[in-house]
């Protein structure tokens, strides 16, 4: 077992290691997202907090380490061109960059950053509503991000249950640095997969500031995936109600966690996690409503924009980050 290291926002390295990359494979190529696209907005919707050490953003380059085709590689993405004529420059580096790795990297970035999602329907809807139009114009170019896998989305949700998002991000950093893998020449780590977490003893995970209940939820989930008892990839074949029911059968998973996975893991843009207190507060502030919103109130308020309720969730997240001066 590797040594457990508990990190906080002060100790997590956030700068790329200096030095040469002798012996490392590299490949640079371009991607053209469907316009409009702004890398900055999309990455912040994925990161959520400045101390996220899994999805790194230095104001220009987005960096992420992924396991692709049995290789651990680092992806570096920069945007060239304005939102209406976007082009991304991608550098992929690792031990051995094969055509298959490059192909998988392109698919992963399309998935992570929503590069090919057509949002023309959203902008048409926004043009008919003053409130939504102002929000859409403020963050024009945002694409809906997704976690690389439903497993990562589910673990993210479990970790962040009933704690501040800032603390949740720190715990996720700890998981990555202790249970994930680093690419050659990189200071970033992969987010751990089910095989990485299934072998961990409960005590090892508790040291990373996880509660006993969350340790059980993550451990049981990981072992069930490894043993083939749970196939999270099949959730995409189910409708919302079926997927929610299937997720809620897992230990430690309730309605908020399930809806979070539907949006951030399965990319269902009509799903707004109505039990998310922070998201409800963001919605209330945006619409200048006097009364707090409950779960049913959220869906009633969003009914007129329902096909894109989840996309509004991402916009409101950016709205709040902007209020705090983070973006």
C-alpha cells in the first residue's frame, strides 16, 4: 500500500514541475468546437473551486491527467480564436503516444468539455426571455462539462454530500494524490477508478477526511463495479426515473446524488439537482425571489426553461463565482 498523504489547499502543488521532458512522448493537434465556445467558462464549470488540483487552470491552459488506452497521459488545452471561431490547441504527453491514445484523447475532451454539443436551441430560447438572455450573454461560450465517467461523477457527489464544496474539493484532491496515478513529468494525478479504490482499507480512506458512511459508500461501490455487480455505464440506457431508482439502490445514494450524476455524469441538461441548497440559493438570487425555494418550487420556476434547466445550473454556478471575483 502506498503512503497516505493528507493535503490541503496550501500543500497541493498547483504549478507544473520544471525540467525537461526527455523520453516523454508528445503530440500536438487542433480541435474545433462547435461555436460559441469559451474554454475559461467551461473549465470553471468543471472545476467549481480555485483549489481543484485535478482539473488545473492557470488562466490560459487547462490541464488534466487521464488513463487512456492503458497509458497515463497529461492533456494541455489552450484556446486560440474568439468564441465564434474557436480553435483549441491540444498537447498530449506521456510515455507512449500512439494513434489510439490520440483518438481516445479527442473523445475524452469532447466528453469533458462538451465541445460538439449544439446549444443553438438554448440561445434561441434565451433570446425570448430577458432574464435568461442576460445570463446567457454574460457567459456566452459556456459548454456543459461532464466528468470522464459516471463513476467519477458518483464519487464526487458522495464526497460532497452535506459538507461545503470547498472541503469536498480538498478531499477529492486527497483521493487523487493518494489513490490516483501521475503521468511521467506531471505533478497532476488521475482521479482514482474503481480498481484503485476497491483495494483500499477503510482506515486509509478515513484518514483523507472521509466520514465512515462515505468510506462505506465509496468502498462498496468500487467493489461492486470491480466484481461486475454494478455497471454504471448502462445508466445512459435508462430514462431519468429508472436511472435515479438504480442509483438510489446503492448505499449512501439519495435523490440529490442521483440527480447530480444525471447532470454531471450523464450530461442530461434538463436535470437541475433540486436538493442542492447552493444551487437553489443561486436560482433565488438570480430571479430576485423573496421566498426560499424548495425542491418542487425549483422545478416549477424552471418549467419554462426545462429542456435546459441543468445548463442554467452551470450558468448560475459561474454567476456565483463571478460574484466572488473568482472569474
